[in-house]
C-alpha cells in the first residue's frame, strides 16, 4: 500500500501535469489571438500572459519542492541490502576478533609452556 506521503506527492505531481496542460492551452490562445486578422485584443493577451506566468511560477515551486523531497533518501521498505551488508560487516568483525583471540590463546600457551 502506498504511504500518505507518496499519495500526496503523486497528487501534487498530477496537479503540476494539469497546470502544464493549462499553460499550453494559454500559449495556444495567445498565439491564436496574435494571429487574429482583426489584431490581438490587448486585454485578453495580458490576462492570458499573467495567468501563464503565475502557472509557470507555481509549477517551478512545486517541482522544486518535489525534487527536494525526492532527494531525501528513503530506502525501499522491502530491500534487504542494508541489513545484508550490516550482517556481512558483523561477520567480518567477528572473524577478526576470533583471529585476535586465537593469537592471544597461542601467546598464553607459549608463555605457560615457557614457565
């Protein structure tokens, strides 16, 4: 099941997608207005351009936030890599300690043999 954070993140990205579509519609409307045989209507062009710029700003802010949150490392919950590596490191540490203990044991035996 998806976490609530993933759901809200997906919802925000879906809203960005809708805004991108709206931005394209606005750009198309402005192009149509500029190509009008009677000439562009200044008020309509200004309104579309204002909305276009606001939507671009909103899209940038949302994507920036989503990129920041995606960069925060969240390991995949079913991934066993971390625990597997941790176990391997522990095994290597135990092997090292055992070799040190074996060395100490042989030193003790040599010392007792010399006495």
